[in-house]
C-alpha cells in the first residue's frame, strides 16, 4: 500500500468520479481504476460500487475514507506551511470543524479570508473530540461543531440552531404525505450518518423511545454523501438542514424533523486566553452566524 495509491483513493472518494481523479493525478481513468482494484485486493474488500451508473462508496469504503482523510489534511497543512512565506505582520489562524459541518461553512470561511488578507487561514476537518483536543492544547484557535462538555480552559458561543431534515426523492411515497409520522420512516430503508456521531445517537434514541426499529440501508460519512445515496434511490435520508440548498429543494422533498429528533446548537469554541485579537474573533463569529446564501 503506497501513498500514491492512497491519494488516488482519497480523491476518488472525494469526487466520486474516476475521470476527475485521473485529471487531478495526471493519469488515465483506466489507470485510476487499476490502482483502486489493486487497493481493494490488498484490503480484501470492495471500496466502491455503482448504482444506476453513479459511483458510490461502500460501507467499508466510507470507513477507510474516514480513517485516511486526516492524513491528507495533515500533509496539505505541512505542504502549505513549507510553501508559504508568511511575513511577520500576518497572523495564522487555525479552525477545526467537525466532519459534517465543514462543507456548509466553506463559503463563510472564504468571505472571512477575503475580508482579512492579513490572516493566513487554515481549515482542518476532525471529529468532535479531536477538535476539542486541538483547541484546548493550542494547536487550533477555534473549533466549530456540536460539542458536549468542554475543558475548563475553553468557552463556547452558539452560532445557530441545527435542525434535522428528512430528505426523499420527489417520486418516493413519503413525498406525497402531508403529515409525516415516525412510523412512516420506520417503514423504509434509511440513509443516516455513522454510529458514534451525536446526530445518529439522537435519531436512535427517538426510535427506541417509540419502540420502532430503524432499517439502515447505508451509513455515509457526510450529509453530501447522504444526498448522493438518496438520489441513487438507496433510501430515505436524515441529515442536517444546514447542509441543504436551493438545488436540493428542487430535486428532493425536504421535511423538517425537529419534532422527532429535536435540534442542537452549532457552536464555536476557543481558549479563554488565546492570541487572536478580540475584534477579529467577533468578526469571525459574525461571519459564521450568517445563514448560507445557497
């Protein structure tokens, strides 16, 4: 198993297109396919599957992707640190986001970076506990996500309320229902985030409370992957409302599921004694508290 091979898998998992991966790696699509097959042989499992012509990660593929993604984030961070010649009057700011939040906040980070060219912004994607650890230890300046208890040297501020949404194809029977019941969701295969996430736990608790059984079809790593799986007719999805946009509202039926699963605060955490100027901190929080323009 070589780094070059892992990079091919990582890009393929990100794009879900061998052609795009080949273009970025300066290879042919067939060469990408061969490398993926060699990796699958070495691992002894299938990492990708096709459904109606669409490339999708298998359950094992999602697991492998989640495990190696931090490696390439670290490498990219190291590469940037070496290549950049940061002058003394520029400040480096490191923000760690949890896995299913970074996709929503990218445009907010871009807007903040444009407004503050004097700041070199680094965005990491980590689990909730890793984010807390990075911020508490000073390896990151801020953390964005949903967090439980925090160390005493950290404080938090709420950015917005995160509501769960049910997402289904327009042609699905659930899309025709005026009033959705939890028993309706129990009747169909579900596409949900993996076990161990706080979002998944809140869903499981409600099903148990109602003595209903979840039929889990697949557990994608992100809300974007959930939408891809729903589009491929693998099941009905449950995701964060902040991860949907106008295009999704046209393609899918979106149903607010707060009455089933409640909502959770999306917060920003930081050290009580950090080096970032308070005015800049307030500006960052203002940017991150804005709704998406999608």
